[in-house]
């Protein structure tokens, strides 16, 4: 139906960085990420450090230094031509059992259903949140890919700086997905034109619909990256795939956008042999080939 490609400067996506995930990558508990919300003056920072127990204050100082280093890198990137990139393709679709059918293209996206729900209720599949084929009325889904320029990662071998840049680039790719999803809901798809959420509310996913990425518990098959690459032309954005379906650059993400208000995250859980055989049939792949792609 429509394809939207955007290139963002670091200053545009920086406000959408979800800092708890950055600190998690460095082994810090979530509470230490609060430094990103503290006023930069020395007195406010010292008060924040003093709020920790004496045993944790040294760790808080480490978190503060890490955040300062991250901001220094982001500031330098803000003055460079480096960009992040997003592509969202909106397509007519219907749910058909455990499949999403792209009706105009005649392409099927096979999915997996829970075999044991985590709580009382039905076993879920992402296809459940797309209008069923038998309704005779088309629904719509979004496909997305987001990535960060390779140039964000330095070529020298300073382990700290390289890891710092890599974890920041990862966060910028995810921030790009957050921003692109917001624009999609408001403008490109336009099903929520009056949405007015702050960044904190975006992180809490208070918006309508969900954005499950490949590798999420509800979308565990890494081989879907190959199907999405064909539909979104990953190489034109500088993204390639390894034999295992991993995205290169590492600071990349892809998946689905669903608009149904009831859409929610869930875990497919363990995939039994009978389910894997059925899924392989629908994917048009051999069971032994598919098995290595399905995350557990």
C-alpha cells in the first residue's frame, strides 16, 4: 500500500533512547539508570549519589561516569553526518489461523502459537490480532526495519570506547524504531492521529497496538528476517544478514507493527516437534534447517 523511508540525525532520535536498557547492557540494575533524569548541576548529582546506601555509592558514581561518557559520545555524533535509518511498509493483510496473509501480494507470513499460555486464557498467536480472512474485509499491518550507520562503531581496538559506541548505537537503532512507530501511528498509517504521549509513556507502551521485533518471545523465528529483507529491501539501507539470520550492523532491528487495541506481548514458549513440523511446512523449509533459527 505504501512504503516510508526516513533518515534521522542523532539529535532527532536521542530523546527516544531508553536508558535503562543501555545500563542493563553494562550490568547495572535499572535504578542506576535514573542518573539520566537528574539535573546536571553538582548539587543535584551529589544528592542523587547520597540517596544510595554507602555500599552502593561507588557503583552510583560509576554509573554517573558511564552516563557522562555516553553523553560525550552522543554530543560528538550530533555534530557529525552519521544517521539512523528506518523503513516502514504498510500492507493489506488478514489473519488466517497461525498465518498473516498479505492479500495483495499473495505472500504469507507464518507465525507460531503458544502451546501453554502463561496465564488463564487462550493460546495466543500474533495473527489473532489481524482481522480474520473469513471476514471478507482487509486489515492492515506494518513491516519495519531500523538501523544505524556502520560509522558509529570506531575501527580502533579500545575495548571500552568500542563497547560504549556499540551499546549506544544499539540504543539509537531502537530509539529510531520508537520514533518511526510514533510517526506511523500518527501520520503514515494514521490510526492514532491525536496521540499525544510523552517519551516515558511511549516506553510504557501506552499507545494503541504493538511493535514485536524478530527475536521477541512472540516472534522467535530468526529466519523471518530473510522474509522481511525481501519485503523491505534491507540491503538498500545497508543491512545484510548472516547465515543464521542475524542483522549486520548489529545496531539494527526489524519486525511487525500491529494496530489492534488488544494486541499484547506474550511468549510462544517451547516449540514441540509436531508444531515445528507444521510450522516448517508453512514456512516451506526443512525441519532440521528451521530448528536452528527458532529461539528458545
